[in-house]
């Protein structure tokens, strides 16, 4: 019902809140404790924002739809030709279903004629569930009998005589608002039953044709009770099974009422006179091998009739046996059932139904387990997919998974970014390996989160180097702006990470370089395929990083032209770049409108500073490519220990 009227997210939230399992706690043909049922009802009410009574009415209406889907429509329609007779025979349907669903404890419905309205007394062993009956009866009237009815709960009673298992009684007033049915009939009243008794008396003739002995033989499971609930007459089989069942004996000494759940009182039985009754009595059975006397509980099901004269209750019943297994357990035989009794045929049918029920239950359990396994498999598949998509672009990974060839692809304009950690060599030499790995994991995890926010692709990491590309493999026009934002975010997050080992008092500083231009992409290798970028753009971006400055994003002129309107930049001037010659480069200071004063001060220190190249001497006293050379120039390396130099640089 929740899935149909709401959605899967709502159902998942309900399961999580109630701590219920979608497979273990919702199998068909399996009973569950009331505790779970009421917990589920309260949770659904809170999550969907519907009061419990309204929710139960909604469920009652849906239950009829579900029963029709499960091919119970013919059974429901067979209960009566209108709503009134349906209500009268509803208890009989419950009794029939109890043969299959042995743990079922259904409510009882007593219908009475009340003129233009129908009065139905609802009795239940559970409190607060009567709105389900309201919704169900309203749906039956509409879908089965084409009637629109108004149902009002008039009175609720929670006090019952001793011996009654019901804990709640609600009087429902049913009024027909509109009726498209052909000929509705009122609920049977006691006056109608009294008239039928008169007709039967006329049919019997002036004198009885059968003796008491013949009656007890023809009706082996009948009882006649007086107002004091003493047995006046009993069937032959009842006396044969239990010698205590005899005329003059008290009903309560030998029998108990299994259904409906009322006390063994004359007036109480009269209130439920329209219900089917199931009586239980003890049978003393002697085991053949040990000669031990073992009591057995035997059930007889039938109808109670009230004879106004001479004020007697008559029970006409037959053995209530579900299947052959129960007959064997109770040491009963087909000869104990009269030839005219349809119980003989029902036993055979129920035996087959039991076999089908067992098969269906095992099938449902297997289906639930399979669904649970499938869910776990899908969860693992999502994990492997996420891992695969971190190694390769999703489009490329799907092509490789499908066995398709991934051809090289040319991109006319992308932006590539490189970064590395300043002083990483000295940090590694002065720190335990596990601390270095922890440091790299901490900073790269932050970088990875930024790639998701800025929607750029992480190509790879090698040592302390981190490579990102924008505009590839998904083509975008604003690739340079995205990569610029990524570089700025990387600088900011790197300041939050401490260096490893003996440099843990210092924050990490990184160099970042970026360049824009054409590249060619392709998947290289079969054992461990990698998505690689090829072209001079990659080399130039790497040079921008290696010739860059700590705490700044260094970029080429093509990248500058793409981001100058969206970001704050500062010309660095012309510098000599290894393998490229003289190049005009720029510093990226921040996003447009941001406070860039700190970055400006840093850029001013490095403006027009020539970085070291092995093929050309440095023209600056700051000289050098590297980690310790820059530190040496700033801190006079010959006199300052390594740790001090690195901290100064960081």
C-alpha cells in the first residue's frame, strides 16, 4: 500500500525508522507478532503524516483490492448477494481460512436489522483496529455491490463477561447513501428466524416421526442445551468420544467455545446466534503400544439455533478437521464423519491446499532470500562500479565492460592542472613511511572532493603529484574556469593539512600550474588500463607547475586569456621555461570579487623571478627549481638545519 500510494523512498524511511527488514519481516503466508504490526502502523503514521484511524481505514480499503488481485474475488462475492448477507457470512469465511492459516485470530461481525440502517457489532481481541473493518466494508459496498455507504462508529465497549477473549466491541452504523444494486436485502433479524421455526414446525407434522435414539444416530455431533447450560440431548459420537458428555451434565465441564471467543453463557451465545460456532472437547485416547491414556482436543463446528419453545439452544455440527495429518494426530477416521457431511471432501481438498501452502511458503522464503542476495549483490556491484569509475571515465568504463574498443579521441581545447608538495623529498627522508602515506591520503582526499564540486576529472596521482583536466572526457566550454577554481580550492585545503614526521608543526604548501590547449586521449594497457592524455599541452602544464611558486597557481597565457574575466590574475612576466624557451606567464590570485590581498603579496615576491633550469643559469638570487634551493635562498642553507629550511618554505 505504501509503495503504491507513496514511493520507495518513503517505504525505505519507514523500514529504517521501525528497524524492520524488507525481506525477513514481510513474507507472505507467515505470521508475525502484534508488536511488529502496531510498530509498523505507528511508524507509517508518523512518516506519511496521516492519523492512525485514517491510515487504518485506508489500509482496509486497500486490503480488498489486494484480495481481489490474489484471486479471492469469487470467494468474496460468494458470501452473499448484498452487503448485509456478506456481513452475516464473514465469520464463516474466517473460519474456513483458519483451516489454512492456523495462527489467524480474526474479529467477529454480528449483523442486525435496524430499519434504514444496518447495525454491525465488531468484536476483536485487539484494540484500535476497527477502522480497518470500516474501510474494508466501505470498499466491499462500493466495489462488489455498487453501493456508497456511510459508516459511523457509534459506541465502543471494552468490558466483557468473564471467559470472553474479546477486548474491544464497536457498534458500527451503516447507512446506504446511494445504491446501484438491483435488490438489496436487510440483515436477517430474530423475528425472521422465529417465523422460519413456525414453518419448520408445520412441515414436521402433528407428531414426531423420529425417536431420540434415531436423532442421536442421524445427527452424531448435535447438542441440545437448556437455559442453565445443561446438556439435554447429545449426539452418539460425542458420547462415544467422551463419556462425560451426557444428558444432565453441565456444558462447561465438557466443552469450551473456541470460536467466537465468548463465554459459555446462554445470553452471550444468543448475542452471537448468527455466527458459526466451533466447540472444543477432550477425548480420552488409549495408545496401542503403551496402553497409556492420552487426552486429545477435538473440535466440532456448526450452528447454534434458539428454539423459543421450550427455550432451548440446539447446536448442529460436524467434525472440524483440516487435513489427513490432523485426523491421524487425533486418531480420527473417515468412518467418524457421516456420509452426507461435506467435511469428507473438504479434508481431501485441504490436504492438497496444505501441500500447496507449504510449497508456496518455501517459495516465498526462497524468493525473499534471493531478493536479499540480489540486493547485496547490487550493493557490491555499485561499490565496484564506483571504484572502476574512479580509475576510468564512466563512458570509457562502460565501453570496456561491454567489450567495445575505445578509440583515441582528440580534444581541441582543454585545461590541464598539475600540483606537487613543496619540500616533499625532505619530508619523506625525515618521516616514517606510514605518516607520509597518511599525509598524502589526507590532502588528496580533500582534492578529490573538490573535483566533484568543480566537475573536473582527476587523471592520476604519482607520488606527491596530482593531475586534473577540465573539458575532457566530458566536453565543456568553461573548462578553464573550473580548473582555476580547482586550483584555488587545492591551495586553500592544503593549508589545513600538517606535514609528516619531524615537520608536523608546519602546514603543507603546494605549487600549482595550469595550461590550456589541445590533447589526445586514449586507454593504454589491458592488464591495468589507464585513461591517459597525450600532447604538448600536458608537458606545458607540467612546466607551469615545476616553474611555479609555493602557495600560488601559475598559468600560461592561453589559460589566462580564458579566465581573465572570471578571476583575478597578476602578470608574472616573461620567464625561461625548460624545453619551451621564453614564455609570458601569470599568477591566479582568486575568484572575481574575492579578497586577494594575501595572494597579491605572495605574487609580488615572485614577480619576474626566474626559476632555475638545468640548461640555463638562474638570474635571481632566489634561484632554483627545487625544494631546498628556494629554501636555501630564503634562509641561507649553509647555516640553517634542514627542518628549519623546510618549515620556512612551508
